[in-house]
C-alpha cells in the first residue's frame, strides 16, 4: 500500500473528512439513480433477486407449514367428527338394544305369571297389574286366545280391545302371534314388524302362555330420540337383509345397505363408509339382527374444517404480503450497500489493496465497512508473512528430503560396504577353522580356536549393528497408512517370533488399535528380547492396558534411576552383546506412529515401558478396566 493511499484513508476517518463523505453520498445517489434508469433489471437479477428468492422460500415454507397444519387439523377434525358419527350410531344401537331386551324380559315375565292365573277374570286383573308395573314405553298388553280358527283378544289393557280379533285390531300382530302359538319353547318371545301408533313407532312382542292355548302380546313404542340422528344427520334401523325395521322413520335407506359397512355391522362390529356426498356409521343392535346406520351430509359434518381452511388461507396470504414488503425494505437498506462493498472486496481480492472503503453510514453496515478496511490491512500483513512462511517451509521440506535421502543412502552404503568385507572375512575364517581342524593331534589348536571364536563373535556383532542401523533408518520413516489390529494378536505373534526360552507372557485385556502391524510387531519383539536378555530366562513379561494406550512390563530388578533418561539413546546398552540400538528402534517406531514412549519410574516391580496417545479402533471402549489375566508360557 502506498503512502498516498494511507493518507487518504486517514483523512476519511477524521472529522475533516466530512466533505469526502458528502461527496460519497452524492455519488451513491447518482449511482443508484443511474442503475434505476439504465439497468435496474440487471441489479435486481444479480443481487436483490437473491433476497427476494430467499424471502419467497421463507414465504413458501411458512405457507407450507400453514398448509401442513391445516391438513393435520382437517384430518383431526374429520376423524373427530367421524368418531362422533360412529358414537351416535353406537348410542342409538345401544338404546334400541336396551329397549327391545327390556320389553322382551317383561313379556317373558308376564307370560310366566299368567300361566299361574286361574280364570279369565284373574287374567284381566293381572293385565292391569302388569300395566302399572311395566316400563313407560309399554303402551298395550293383550291376552290372545288362539284355540279357535282366529286369534281373539279376550283380555286387554285397552277398553276397546276385548273380544276382538287380532287382525281387526292390528294386522301387523298376526305373524308374531301365529309364530308364538306354534313355538314349543314356553320362554320364546317373537317380535312383530314395526308399525305406526299415534304418530310413534311401535312393535309388539308375543310370548306363549304355558299350558294354555293363549299368547301374551306386549306392545311397546320407540322413543323418537332413539331414531333421531340429532345434529349429526339421520338415523335408520335396518334388518339383516337391509330393509328398514321402522319404515315410517326411514327415508331412502336402500343405499345404506349397499356399503361394506353394513356387512361389517351385520357381523357384529361397528364400521364407517363414505360416498361423495355423505358419511355413514354402522352399529349392530345386540340381541337382534338389526343394524343402526347414522348418515350425515359431508359438507355439514365437516364444516369446521372448511372454516379452518379459510383461516389458513388468510394467514398464508398475509404472510406472503408481509414478506414481500419486508423484501422491498431490506433490499433498499442492505442489499445495495452490500453489493457495493462486495465489489470493493473483489477489487481487494484482485490485489488492489488500496481501494477506498469509506461510507457515510453509522449503523451496522458502516461498521462492516470499517471492519473490512481493518481486515484488508491485516490481510496485507498476513499475505506478506504467509509468503515468508511458505518459502521457509519449502526450504525446510527440501532440506528434510535431502537429509532423508542422504541418511538412507548412508545406511545402504554402510550395509553394502561392511557386508562385503564381512563376507570375505567369514570365508577366510571358515578356511582357517577347516585347516585348524585338519592339524594333527599333537598340535595345540585350542588357543587358536579361541581366537577364531572371538572373531566370529565380532562378526556377529557387526552383523547385528548393520541390521539395527538399517531398521532404525527405515522404521523411523513416517507412517502413511495404518490398519485396525488386535493388540492381543500382535503381542502373541511377537512373543512367538522371539526365543522366549523359559520366560512367561501375561496379557491383561485386549483392545483394537490403529497401527502399522509390521513395525509394531518389530518394536514388541525388541522389548521382549530386551527383557529376556537383561532379566533372565525366568522373567515374566506383562502386557496390559492403560486409559490412553498400553504398557510392557517385566518383573526384573528394574532400570536404575540414573539410566532412565539415557535408556533410549543410540548406543546405550548394559549388555556386552548388545548394539545399544534395540530400545532406540522401539522409540523410533512409537514416534513414527505419533505415540509417546517412556519408562514409568514409579513402577516398583520391575521395568515398565508405557505407550501413550495410542489411537484406538472404533468398536472398543478405552475406558474398560476389567480384564482377565492369562498366563502364556512358551
């Protein structure tokens, strides 16, 4: 950024820069007017339209939510009204069932009492008593003599009913009287067809009088409310074939029997059916083959849902109008200045860090302009630092590659240059051993053979050093890919690979971890060999779990406190045959995994090597601390 740019921005932020802000405001007005006159559609399409679309989506979501709520409410109302219709039919069916069962019970009781009556005078008196004790819906009681060619009423609670034929009084009674007189069951009660009596629906129930050629006829009327659908609609009672039981109280009932609900109710269960114009509820009448059907006009029945629908539509319209007004206001007050700010930010992205970021607004938009100006200045500094850091990182990366290449080349060269003369020396050593063996018995070869053995030991030690140097170099490379493995399985494989002699392995628990199996296997082998070499053939090695990793411990004398800090150093060893690289290789392998390896100096029962920060598998819980101890002996 140049000094002129810094000076200009400083002046914009002082009181003396008010003239500049006024000029900017005039420029905004001119620019706004120019956009409106020349390319207003492009502005709306590219910027303000985004806000309009967003608010339109909000309006659609709100309208959708209102619609979904309306649908739910509508379904709830329709379900509730349908349930009310079903309840109405069920109540009517229950009321009719109680009505007919009550009259049946009274008819059986009266006929049983008449069987004990001595003469006709007593019969008339009994009918009077029956009338006074019967329920309110029993309106007539007749004693019918069926011994002659015609059934004749010989006693009745109606004054005009005595000594009249049944057919002359009410033809609807005749089938019921005939069926009752022919019945062999003294407790039978036979209903007649329904007929109209004084404007009410009536039905007679006939029962034979035991040991007499007589039938007791009890007439009951149906309360009009039992056949009224009320506010829900109309109610009809159908027999088993779909004919109306009370014809004068039913209108156009033929269509009711055509629905599947009628079949369901006839089988003893309530049901509903619907058509384009009405809803129908069916309910069986217990103790009869009748079915009550209550019908209601759909428009009348579901009128509350229509009211809710109109209210939902009004809410949706008002929501759209409100959001439209909000879109216009927000577009004018926010979108236009934000578009201007975006253009200036794009200029900054193109490298023009000196673009002016001043505004005459003092609200959040103005604060945003100031924040962008501060961010621009910070961005310039960060870009400069990032360039420097990237250059340094690239240099470090290239240097690290060169060092790794040199180290690998050194290890390979060391291996090649040492193995060749070692091979030659081993060949001469074998020839020397063969010649010593061929000397005669008088020559003392014991001392010479001792020197040969020392040379062999030295060769073996050099070979071990070469192997460890190669291992240390290659195992320390970063691990690019790991796999999920069982700690228990890799521990057992490592124990199998070493010469455990008389040593014992104990494994405390198991878990899944993510690691490079071959490298972890080599590290565990080194730890096991280290324990056997330093403690002895009777050592017990324990592998157990920790909250963030695992440990390998032995029951030996432990590691002196003075050597704990140096135990992982290259070349550090307390064994005459050791290379001093075994534990260094273990630490290198742990660090290549991103783990931490250290000696637990608080462990008092021997030496404990702790692997922490170990990445676990997904299927096992690190917090599990209940394990079963297992002894594994080679």
